[in-house]
C-alpha cells in the first residue's frame, strides 16, 4: 500500500513539473512570437560592428555594400534611419582609424610589407597619412632591411619598385649600386647606375670601379654558368606491361647567389600539387647526366603564371638580374638557354615574333621563334645586351618554332609573393571582362565574390582601379587592369570606378587557381556561357520542350564570336560539362535559325577554364 502511495506521489509530482515546464516553454514561445523579427539591415549592421576592430578593411567593404543598398541615410525619413545612418558614419570613422593605427604599429615593428599594404588600402579611400610615410617609403625601408638581412634578391626587387613610385635619391641609388657590384650582378648594377645618373649628381661622385663594372657586358659563356638542368624523378610508370622511368626534365636559372632558381610550375608540379599521388623527388645538375645530382626543394610557386622558385644548396657562379623589366620590340634578336631533351648548356637564337599573346590566366606572353624543345621549359630568354626578357614556358608540338615566354617584368612582379613561400596569393574581385570599342566591360560576376557582394552590375565598363586608368589600346585593356591589381595582396581595399561615375571600394579576396571552375559549382550553365564561351544569353518566351535562350550579345574574340554566333540567335543548351583534368569546359548548343524554312544546327564550343579575362 505504501508503495502505491509513493508511486502516486511521484506521478503527481511529474505531472506538476511537466505542466510547469510546458507553461514556461509556452511563455518563451509566445515571447519569441511577440518579438519583432530582425531586419536584414540590422543583421548587416551587426556584421559591420563585429569587423570594425577585427578586420577594418572588411568593415569598410561591408559599409559600402550597406550604403549601396540602403543609401547613406543623410536625409532620414524617420528617427530609426537617422540612428542607423549615424551608426554607419561612426563605424566608418572607427574602421579608418583602426587601419591607420595598424599601419603605425607595423611601422614600429618594422613590418614594412604590412605598412605598404595598409598604405594602399588607405590610399584607395583617398587618405594619405603623410606623417607616417607613403607606400614608396615603406618599400624602400623594407629594401634596406632586406640588404641588412642578406636577402639581395628581395632587396633589389623592392628598391626598383620603390623607384617606380618615387624616384630614388642619389645616395640611395649609390647604396644599391655598391651592393649590386658586391653581389656581381652586372645588369642590376647597370640599373642603379642609370638611376644615380638621372639625379644629375656630378659624375665624379660615382666611383670609377663601380661604373666600369656596371657598363661591362656578360658573354653567353658566362650566362651559361647560371643555368641548371632540373630533373624530377617520379619513379616508374607501367606501359604495356613494362616499367619505364618517369622523369620530368626542365631548365632553371639562378636569381640569387644563395642557390635560388626560377623554373616553370609545370616542371615541378608533382612536388607541391596535393592532387598528385605518387613518388616525386627533385634535383638539379650543373653538367651532363654524369654530373652530381644536387637535391632541390620548392620555395614558392605561382600556378597562374607557370612559375616556381626553387632552392638548391649550391653557390651560384652566375646570377641573372631580374630588375630590368625590358619588353623587347617585335623583330629583336633573343637568345634562349636551357637543356632541350636533357642536352644541357644549349644556346639557341631567334627573334621576338609577337607580343601580347593571351595564353595565361593573368597578363600577356611573348612569342619567340628561337628553337626550344622539351627540357627548355623554365630556361632564360635574354636579349643581345644580356638583359633577361622572359622565361620559356611552352611550345605547340604540332607547330615547330612556335614558342612562348613569360615576360621578365611579370616574373619581377611575381617574385615577392613566391619568396614569401608556398602558393603565391593573388587578389580577386570576382568578375570576367570583355573588350569592346567602348572599353573593358564586366560581362559576368561570379557568385560569392567581392563583386557579387557589392552587387556590381554586369554590363558596366571599368574606368579605373586605385585611381589608375586602364590602357585603352585595343587588346591591352584587360591586361592593363590586371597589371594594376597584380602586385596587391588579397584582403586589401581596392577602389573601382566605372564609366557611370560610380566609385566603389571593395576588399579583394584570394584568387582561386581556376576561378571559372569555382563559379561553375555555384552558378547556372547559361550564365557561365558569358565568361567561358562569350555568349550573353536572355531567356526566350518561346514555348519549347527544353529551355531556349536568345543571344543578347557576342563578346569579340570569344569562341562564340569565332563560331559565327550573332545577336538574336535562338539557342538551346543541350549539354555542358567541365573536364577539370584537362582544364577545359565544353558546351553543346543547338542553334535554330529561320532562313528559307527551318534550320537547326548543333555546335560544340570549347574554352579553357583558366580564362585570361578574369579580374
């Protein structure tokens, strides 16, 4: 009986607690229902508040987006708008101040690259902090620090970049000239000698031994000493039941006496590509196949430019200068040095066949007719004065004598990021461009990018980036914009002005290796037709079994343009596939045209995923 009473007591207690809990839950639920929902604007303001101290550049980017969507609320219609407008104004002031304080801290800690980066972000906002210094001053201070630390390569590159922004004084030019002579880099010495002479200082202030060395000329026999053969041993591959040694041969050349060399990314890709599965060991040799094999390692790489920086524990006999940044005119004689087929120390000559070839995702390349073959990849191309003008990166097998080189000025701009180590980080705004007589047009904005966040409209034309206007010469518009953005870091603020007069300040993101592949994972195939194939499509109102589109525009120079597409063509996308392995995107399009009746043709368009028109 007592057990029954206890059970009943426990049961009643449970009911009471359950009722109490339910009552509380109902009360909480009712309270939540009565709480007004948060507006999208308040969520955006909360994000801005979080980033003001954590990442002020991101906060400024979000403030710009907020003002584009809701306006600057300078003439509010109600009290709440006035409060929000005041908040945004205060957030912006605080974020800019935090950027300035971060720059001051970087200067105090002598982090000159960070100080220069912050100076660029502040400059994009129209702010110059004169009491702390300009970007060129920070770059120059960093160059001197690197010389003190024994990093000649980084120091000379930084000094040249500083000079391009703000001419060096005589004392600074003489300082770098002396170090270039000590490092036995003749072309670098010649560069700083010319800079010193530009200052109009008396000629007798430059020591005669420095002048004599700088005005000398290196022979091809001397330059050969600075070129090595790169061998990447990838073990054994099986073909038709037989084991065959898997070797990748390439060339490389020294850019620093400490053993730093430049080669192509595709030569050493198995050393760093996470997708590669298998054995891979890299070494260099300075002579023939019987020479000692010197182990080497990859320091940094830039896949978009097909460049890599490697290091071997060897003291270089000859070092190539990378400061000249010479663009050779068409028809000039050039010399290629490398190891075609493993035949080391091979020198061939030819001419510059053409400039401005668009074969890489960023920038133009040089076409040469000097004989190069497998094994030449990564070797130097110099002019008759011994100045580095390019790096061999590719040829087309079925067209003998049709070869290409990455311009030396592009290497000079890429080196600082590769010296930092690992994959070179490049900035990315998130759109694809097309050239037309009206200018550089934004034809596609990729999802989840700074440009998409800012709601930049497709069809707008770019006027300038960071205050620098684009080169309006036909064929040079996109590459000129890429040149402006290239030396900056991901995460910096970038000022973008379009021809409609709108000025925007975006925070750049990290550029993917294959931007259009990333976009394909998030966007529709008909939208991807614009950046990949050059077709800007609009939905058709015609009732058909499959989605039909009308061609709104065909981008000049695209695969669709070459295939003969024209405006108002009705098209049906029948197939769309991406072959990531080969770096290609393929699309099959049905084109329906009415002439003397009804005609339907199927075309297959192809495009590289590594499109050279992205920014």
